[in-house]
């Protein structure tokens, strides 16, 4: 029968993608779990031995872990706060009648398309350099002392750069959501004498609740594993001040070659990401039915 | 009907929007300007905004001293290759789920999405060791493979949402006229799907071009794409601002152009259809 044939074909077409993704998910994860139970250092080959949960104990009680967990949370929280708090008014502004809107949109969205290594280096040098950077010069114009960004406030500097990269993303999604807001609803509210502020609070903001949630979840997934920006600007320093979980695992794996401990750390990162992913998948799944 | 907007309000929002847009875009503009300065002027305080000695010398030096085109070619091959392969795997899968959905289709889709949630750093160790043991470190094929798998869920999802929008009646009509599935795929579906295919490819190209976790960790020189090439400017002895700017401008220019064309698809692709 034709339908049976179709179904068989459909399954055949789906199989390669499912098989590949399954292998991609399961093999490295299984290996990570396996390595996490070994004493395994690449500098000390042949000494691999089973140590049970020792690596987890080592990784989780390492002061560097607590410091990097804190940095990760501060970084994710700050970038989320900055991009949402600035993104909402920016999206509202771009939703107004603006002459040359398409050009303004292009300028606003541009940072998102700049590769992370470029934005990090341009900000670190051309803008934030304590002597020759543009910010230092502006501070000088106002008679203020120049800030040595990456020494005095290293984590904040990284946060600033990453916020610049993600603000366009938040704005674009919020703007897309705003444009689907029923114009008549707002008009009706205005006719009934609602002020701009109450229109915003009672109509616009509830409408934005869902896109804001989506922005928070998606940004969190990417921000939990920020790497390139830290790699090219601070290398995790000074000290551990800009080391996040991702960078800590990288340095244990590829600088200290401690496979066991890095794997244990990797699993901690997987668990953290999964907590966020759980909520995101539920929201997307609900939308799939609608 | 659009709401009546007073001229005054329009002037204010226009001025505000242009000011904010300019501020956000400024770092990129500043970088492009610096790429046309001499090293001395790029470093100078007070900085010169437009009235400096314009030169294209940096663009020449970047190629001569560090073989820019070698890395640009790597970027093109890696981003293009991983995108093409991902499309080849994703098109049949998305087609199958959009047009012959089963009870489990939703679960399969959500499961695919969840593989994208896996933080790359969680599997850095095994991937690095596998690459080392199979001689894949610093090879283009290794990077193509890994970026293809990393973006596959997004590609399948985007294609799925586009295919979903193609009316099923058309397929049924074609079937009634006796079209085989192969013909249906080539003559009916493909023309209707071209816009969706194009924007999916575009977004995937952008993501692969800018990918900076696997490229930084798995390549050093031979296969290094532009992300890694630019990162080499971070060493203190390599601090040449004008040359860094020239290399950066070249590295982001093609993707900025592509990106501007794909703004709308970006939202769909990165939110997995949760915001339209």
C-alpha cells in the first residue's frame, strides 16, 4: 500500500539524522562519564586507574570550582539583566515610526554577527586600553581618571563585551514579538484613556513575557559556556577573577592535561545546562502543539 | 489603519533610534576606521576620527605577514562544508517529519533540540582525545565534522518549521496525478521550499563561520579558520591595532552582509520557532 510505503520511506529518511545525533550525544557523554572515574593525566601516560568518585570530590571541593561557579553565575546573571533591561526599551523604540528604520535595525543587529574573537579584541584594545583606548580618552575629556578595565574590573569588562554581543539578539526577538502585538488592542486602550505607562504595564509587558522567557533561556544556554571572549582577553585572570566553569574545564583538560578531573567538571557543566534546557524544551514543546 | 503619530513624536523617536543605533554600531565603525590608519595613528591620543592619513597598507601587510587568505579559505571550506553536509542530512529528516509525522515526531524533535543544549565543554575531553587518536586535530575535515553535528539540530528544526508551512493539499494533488515520491520531492516540494532552504543555509553559514569553541580548541595553524587567526593577535607581542583591525574587518565583512539579509530567519532559527 502506498501509505505504508510512504511511512517506510519516511522512516528511512529520518534514520541518518537520528543515528548521527544519537551517536554524537551518547558516545562523548559516555566517554566523559568513563574518564571522570579514572585517574588519567596525559602527561603521565600508562598510569590510568579507576578512582571512583575521587575526581568529583577533587573538582567540587577545589576552591577554583567555587570561584568559577560564582563567576559563571555573575556573568550569566549580569548579561541577562543588561540585555533585557536595555533590550525592552530599545525594542519599543524601534517599534515606533522611525525614519530610516531599516538602517537603524542593521546597525543595532550588527554586533551579533561579529565573531567573538574579533569583538573581544577590538573592545579590549581599541576601546578599553587604559592609555590609548577611546574610553580612556573620553574619561580624560571629562577630567576623570582613566580606568584600567581589565585590571580593576576584569569580570565586568568581560560582561560588558558579551552584553554588547547579545543585546542585538534580545532586541531583535523582543521587536519581532512586539510587531505581532495586536495594534487594535493598544488603540482601544488609548481610546479608553489609558496612559502610555499603563498600556505598557497591562498590555505590552504581558505580551512580552513569553519572548523574554525565551531570550533568558536561550541566552543562558550560550552564556553558561562563554569561552572565546575569556580566552583572548584575560585567559581567566588575573588569578581566577574571570575563570568561568567552561574556562576552568578547558584549562584542566588542555593546559594541565588532567583528563579525569576535567571530565568530572564537564559533567557538572552538563548538569547545569540541563536544568535550563529542561524549561526551554517544555516551552518549545508547548508551542509545537499550538 | 496605522495610528496617527504626531510629527514631533516621530522626530523624537527617529533621533533617539539613530543615536542608539549609532552607539551600538560604533565599535565596528571605529574598528573599520582604525584599519585604514597607520599603526601610529591607530594608537594616537587624542584619536583622529576622519582626518588622518588614509592608507590601505594594513590590508596588504596582513596578507603578506600572516597569510590571511589561507585562513579565509579555511573558514570558507569549514563553514561551507559543514553547512552543505548538515543540509544533506537534515533535508530528508525534516521532510519526513513534516509530511509523514508519527506519534513520536514531537518527541524526536524535542530530543534533537535537547542535543543542542549539551554544553560543548562537557564533551571537550573525549572529543579532543578522539581527534588526537585519529589524527583529526588541526584538520579541516575534523572541524567540518564537528561543526556539522553541532548545528544539525538547528538546521533540522528550521527546515521542519519551513516545510510545515507548505500546504499538504498540493502534495496530495500531485499524488493524485500519479507523481512518484521522487518526482514529488523534486518538482513540487523543492521549488516551494527554496526560500526556507536558503535562509536555513544562510543562518547555518553564519553560525559556523563565527564558531569559536571547537575551532579554538581543535585547530592551531593548518586548518585554523579566521576565528583562530584573529585570536593570534591577542598575544602582547602581536599588538598591532591597525593590522588587527584590518584582519578583523576582512573577517567579519562577508558575514555582516549575509547576516543583514537573514535577520528574520535568525529569530526563527535561534528560538526554535518559539518566537515568530
